C-alpha cells in the first residue's frame, strides 16, 4: 500500500510540473499573448500582441521574469527598442529606434538605469556620446576624437 501511495505522489508531482503552451485572447478574438508555462509561471519564449493583432513584444522568461534578449514594437509593428534582461531587470546594451526603424541611440544599462555609455545618432550617423553612472550623466562628447582620447573603445 505504501508503494502505491508513493507512486501516486510521484506521478501527481510530475504531472503538475509539466510544461504547457498557453494562449490568451482579447475579447475581439485576437491573440493577446502566447508562451510556455511551468508551474503556472512564464518560462522560455513568449510573444505579446496588440488588440489589432500586431506583435507588441517578444522574448524569454525564466521563473516568471524577463530574461535574456527582448524586442519591443510599436502599434504598427515598427521596432521601438531591444535589449537584455536579467531576472526582470534591464541590463547590458539596449538599442532604441526612431519612427523609421533606425537606431536613435544605444545605451548601456544596469538595474534599469543608464550606467556606462550612450551613443546618439542622427540620420544613422553618430553625433554624440555620453557617459552615465547610476542614471546620472557624467560627461558628454560631440566629436569622436575627444571621445576616443578620453575613453577606452573596448568598453563599447
């Protein structure tokens, strides 16, 4: 009898820990979000959609928190930004796009704050660089030679 009880507990535990694919819909019938659940927590790859059916954002989850690389889109499917998450927090390089889909600026982030360099572009050309520490601007450069003289390009 003990063996059956242990077997029942083991099977119940394994069934509850199974990964399943989840889809959620808007009232209009369009897909709202889809991705994998493990123990009712978001895991692996997920996609989120606007009510018009266009993709809103996509990326990976780990233990219900954003993880690794994510993409974010406007209502008309133009990319807005992309970058790295670690345990639900923005970290590392993030790219931010203009309305035409070109890089407007890219910044190093740590704990959701600018921390490191931000490079600003206009007409796809680098026009300005700034250095940040914990979200506060330390210095700004508008010409590449002075920036290069004062900084290690390997940090970019």
